């Protein structure tokens, strides 16, 4: 399945845009998504951390993605 | 209670909102743009946010603070967009019956905001730029 | 830097004075008159001070805070005279490079002020009055 | 020697004025002054604490008074 992903901060710079599309197996886990991202964008491996948010919530690596969610890359935050 | 805006923040507006006749203590934290970082001169900061999620995460901070301490009110305003040196990035105001809780809740709020709320800042120097905290 | 006055305090005036391009954090404590104490309704508070000594003791607090933490500025304003519920009795504002020091110095200042600075308050209730903390 | 003493807060109420005079032996200590005060104003013994300030500074009980100082009674403070 093709999913659209939101990218913020340094991940937006790495992927070259605020959204991008990626092909995932059906019910791929968040962990599998991160592996794919690291393959496609090796610079993401150098980040201090990379969290995934699904529908505006931080999620665990084991969560299975259905393809209808709002998925976002959350590099280390630095507000305040 | 929560505002994320591209417009300048006004600490007085935030503070005046938390006063209450049942509160004896108000603590306010104001984060401003420092002119230097790691001995490099900062030209400006660019803040961006994942707005809906940021609002949700700030709601969680206020909710958690209410459970931890008997506070009266907590208001959090954060600015995004381009900020120059000296400008205000965040204002957090807390009121409570006694001072200990106001200090503790305010410090908890800014510490947690910096860990969980999806807001990012890029420091722009005279000779380059850098996303803060992105790399180890 | 230090003011003890019978006139209303303005937190905005105090806060704006501590901002600096080298400070990334400002912490402000505001103490207000609570409407109830020990379940009794407060009508008003009467503050008095031993002025010269109070100024000296506040100077010591600021001096000690400067030695303990790398703070930029600390301002302390205290009101005396008759205050009604909700009015501001004290404002302390501190700026520093990073937030931890601003919180610590501000909390130290109000904690120490309440222990050492010769200012006294009498709570006036509907049916009597009491000097705060006078008796065990 | 006769010394004038400033009284604040609840001590002002106890002595009935913002200043009062008291006779002390020459070079009496702060401790001796406090004993005299407790005898003359027993209500002062009920206070949570009673400090003496000399020339705008808190002083120890052993300090000897010369008679020219500014002496003040400091009952428990409650600013803020």
C-alpha cells in the first residue's frame, strides 16, 4: 500500500518536502516503516531519535499501519 | 488556555489570565531567543510545528500538571515562525494556593514541553544553520 | 533593582527590566493576597516594614543568588500598606542563560525573603485580625 | 543606660507603640535585653521567635550594646 507521510523539522529537509509517499506492505509495523526510511534516507539514522506519530499520537514500534492514518515523522523536538 | 501563534507573545496577557482570588502564588516562565549559542552569534530562529499534535501534547501537559499538583490555572502560549534575538518563544503561567506548587508545575510544564511537544527550531547563524538537538 | 512601595506593583514593569539578549530564560514569581486562609475569609492584609533593614536584607538575597547561580538580572519589588484580596504583594523576576538557574534563583529568593526580610503582615478577617506566623 | 528601641509587627502591638525606652546596664548583652523584655512583656515569650537587629543587621545574643546603636525588635517575619 502507498502511504503519505508528513515530515517536520530536519526530516522535512532530508526528504525534500513536507509530505512524501512510500510503499509499505499491508499491516506493516511502525518498526518496518522506520527500517524502510533508514534504507531510503540514511541521514535519518544519524538523528538523535526518530519517533512516529499516528493520528497525532506518539506510537510504539509494534503498531500495525492500516494505510488510512495520518502518519508523521517526529525528529528530536526543540520547542521552548 | 493554549495558543500556538505566529504573532508576538505578550507575557502580561498570559499572566493576567491566571490570577484568581483563591491563588496566592503565580509563577511565570518566559523563554526568549538568546543572542549566542555555543559561542556562535545567532541571527534568527525559525520555529515550525505539527499544530494539531502540538496542541494535543500541550493539553496532556496541563492535564498531568493538574493531577500532580493542586494548581488553579495553567496557560501555555508558544510562538512559531521567524524570531529574532530577544523575542519571546514561549510563555507559561501557573497559579496555585501556595508557591511550591506553582514553581513545580511551571518547571514541569517547560521541561515536558521541550521533550514531547512537536515544535522544532532551526538556529540561523551568520555562516550556516542547524536544527536544534537533531543530532547526538 | 529593589523597590518597597505603598503603590500597586506592576509585574510587567518588573519583568521587562530583566530581559537581555544574553538571557534565554526568565522566571517570575508573583505573590497575591488569597481570599481565604485556614478556612477564614480574608478582608484585607496590612503590611509593614523596617524599611532600611528590609532593603539591606533583599540586597543580600540578590547578592547570594548571584554567587549561587549564573543569573543575568534579579529584580524584587514588595508592596506595603493595606492590600485587598487579589492584589499583588511581591514580584520577583530573574533572567539567566538557561531555565534551570532562573527557576532555582527565583525560588531561593522568595523562600529566603519570607525567612529573613523584615516585612510583616496582619490578616484582617471579618471577626478579628492576626499577625501572620507570629505564634507557634 | 536608657536605650530607645524600635518595635515592629506584633511587638509594636505588645509594647503599645513603634518605639519605647528601656534601662539597660552598660554593655548589657542582647541576651540580657531579651530577658528584660520577657520580664516586662510576657507576651513576647509566646512568639515563635524574637530576633534583635542592631544597626539594621541581625545580631547574636552575645553582642554587647553600647547605647548608641539603632536597636529593633524583629518578631517572626511574614513578607511575600
